[in-house]
């Protein structure tokens, strides 16, 4: 509780939303009526889940979509199988953005692509069998999904 009694942090130790016994904290303040608590920032922090889109994560974080227990970039442990988590995505890390994206919208190391037209200009779709490595990209990504890469797997120098 803040000194003026207007701000409170509420914790739930043992909450399993973000992994076994990970806990969760929400910061709240009294609204205009002084009787209703409002969540100040309801966006998920790094390594918090369950997100379905980037806008549910704090600024600068992305919703890392998973199908199993693959590691979440920048987070320890594996969390709950199949649950998505907000993360600070490292460059050149395989990132499953999803299906049915607008043509030409997938960037380097992003999937799911099925043709070069799914990728941004200058990139090509790299088809993938099982968890075969994707040239120029790190991480596990999703099994049997294509990812956009620079031709030859090497990013041009800037």
C-alpha cells in the first residue's frame, strides 16, 4: 500500500498461470470514486502468460506462441505445455506468428509461411521437416512449419 493509500500491489503466490507455483502480482489504484480499484497495467510482463496477441504484452514484448513445451526466449523453465508467453524476442530467433497472415507480412525467422509471397520483400520461405534447422535462425520453432529467411540463410550486412 502506498503512503497515501491510493496504490496497492496484490500478489497471488502459488498462482500457476505463469508456470508451476510462479505467482502473479497486479498493481492497482483507486479510481475517481475512491471506492473502485482499477488495474493500472493489465498487460503481461516478460515470461507471463497466457497471451494470444502482442497487444496483451507490455511495450516491446511479443506474444511467443507455442504448441508444446519449447523454451520461451529469455525465460527460465518451460511453463505450461502449449501456453503462450510474453517475451523479449532476440533477433534471428524462430518466431511463430501464426497462419492466415497478410501476404508479404512475415519477417526474418517468422512463420508460418507456405510460399515466398508470405514473406517480406527480399526474403524466401524455407520449408521445414520436423525440427530441422532453419538457416540463419536460432531456436526450436514449430514442427513442420516454414519460416521466412534471407536467401542463403545470411542476412545482408547493414
